[in-house]
C-alpha cells in the first residue's frame, strides 16, 4: 500500500476500480477527505487512484479486504461490490468488529432488508450502517421524506426513478449484472406487507418537469423498502424508467425470473452477461429524476420531484457526503437508508433540487 494509514481517519472504498468506486473517490477528494481505494488488481487500482491522488490497498479478494478492515480499522468503509446480498454481511461484521461505519450502494430488496435487520446489533456496537446510498434509493426516498415531513402516515406511495447516465465503453461487470439478475422477482407493499407482484407492470407515462416524457414500470428495489419506512404507508410501489418497454420482454419476465432463482443458472448468466462489451454513450437527457406521489386517507395527494444531473455522479456524491457527515460525528448508531437518517437536506447537499407542485385532492 502507498502512504501511511492513520487508524480511524480514513474512508475506504471497496471496489475502488469500478464506475461507482471512482465516482466516490472523486467526490471524497472534492470534500477534502482522505480516501483509500481497495481492489483486486494493483495496476488498475493505481490507474483509478491517479486522478484524485487517493491511496491504494490491493487485496486479492473480498475476504482479504475484510481481513484488512479488521486489522486496520478505518473510520468509514464504503462497499461498492455487489451483489450486496453476498458481500454486505461479511463487510458489516468486519466493520462491527473494527468499530468502522459502513455505507453501501445496495438497490435490491433482499440486501436492503438484510441490512435493516442488523439495526439492533449496530446500535449495540455503536456504529452506523447506511444502505442504499446510490442514486435510486436516495433520490426517491428523499422526495418521500420531503412530502411526508410533519404529516401522518399516508395511505399510498408510488416512487419512480428516472436515471440519466453517460456510459463509458467497457463491460457491464459482475457486480452490476449480479445485482440486476437478483432483482427480477416482482414485489410490492400491500397492507404493510411485502408481497409478490408482477414485475414491469403498473406502467405510467410521466411528464417530467422539463416537459419531456418517459414511461416507468414497477420493479422491486431498495427504493420500495426505503419509501415504505420513510412514509409508513400501507401500500407502496417502486418503478423505474429502466424497465424494458418491449411487450415481448415483459411477457417473458415471469419465466425469466423463475429461471433466475436457480443459483447455478444465475451465476452462469451473470458471468456471461458481465463480459458483454457496451459502447460509450452520452447521457440520454440533461437531468436524472426521483419522483414520488403520496396519497393520504382523506384523498389529499402530493407529488414531488428531485432533479439532479448524471445519476452515476450522484452515486459518487451521496456516499461521499454521508462519509463526511459520519466523520463529523453526525451519525446515529443503527441501520438506515440515507434520507431516513440524514433527512431531505442530504440530497440538496449532493447538488439536487426539489420541485414540489401544488398538492391536490382526488
Ligand atoms: N443504489 C444505486 O442507485 C446504485 C447505483 C450504481 C451502482 N449500484 C450498485 O453498485 C454496484 C457496483 O456498480 P458499478 O457500476 O460500480 O460496478 P463496476 O463498475 O462493475 O465495479 C464493481 C467493482 O467491484 C469489484 N468487484 C467485483 N466483484 C468482486 C469480488 N468478488 N471481490 C472483490 N471485488 C469485486 C470490481 O473489482 P475488479 O476491478 O477487481 O473487477 C470493481 O471494482 C452494483 O451492484 C450496482 O448495482 C447501485
């Protein structure tokens, strides 16, 4: 490793060579925080660290990175290595033993709910776990928290995420594909309970505040659980503009999601799709959006938007700002999603703006 580690003063980024890891490193540098990029390949780590002058810690596997956490006890660990159902528990146990705060980018139901279940242990250990610290959960949950401030629990919430991301040339990677394939089982909250639902249903044609239009469809994600916790609503649905629009693919989804329950087939598909090369692409629209519609039992309905730029850059900004706040002693022990812990101003600190049209009655 280059440089000297000062125990409990640093922010470690696991998956430091990845798209999110590099975005986070850039934002940590912007905030003047000392970052250590942790990854499997020393050469690629070195290249990733160069633009920001971050330190590097080569660790040939996640298990090796976890052993380093236990030994060196960094102040904050940001985990960008998906699928988080696999990686988060191991990293969180090490953080608990080391007294480190933990942040991750989980955006699937299983991983976010598993981290919520570690709340009591985190309280006992006196450290903070923040899961879902990427664009999707933070952008949608923030709007829900903003709309529900000072109000009773609503009856119904729908959140939509509309990311706009510039793609760099390369491969999708196992972290991203593994997370996507692990999220293909439809879910929604009905009467306060997580229940099976059709995936890519409930389509809505949304007119964005800039006048353009997108179609969103249901996809269960960390957003679903975060919106439920933030609002206390009995019925919650999460949707995304990234859902496939082809009727054929939608019709095939139930069969595909059943197939993806077979662990060996899912691993095989993940490995192959992860290697498919994608071309560089400009971001499709100027802004990314988080959107929520909240309805109360008396029929009042409020709608809100969160406007920001590139969703990938935002996925860099959110964990970096959370790390800054945790280092400043602003964290509470326990397991949270970002806006549930830090309130609606977190999104604004990361460069986003709320747009809240007038409320109405149904
Ligand atoms: N919540 C959100 O809104 C949000 C937003 C963006 C991303 N994400 C999630 O964040 C994760 C990362 O996304 P990304 O786009 O940054 O992916 P990426 O570019 O593929 O980066 C993944 C990183 O993880 C490392 N890695 C992969 N498998 C590993 C393993 N078994 N052991 C140790 N390191 C491993 C890779 O290291 P190598 O270089 O050594 O392969 C790479 O540094 C995905 O799960 C994605 O779904 C969530």
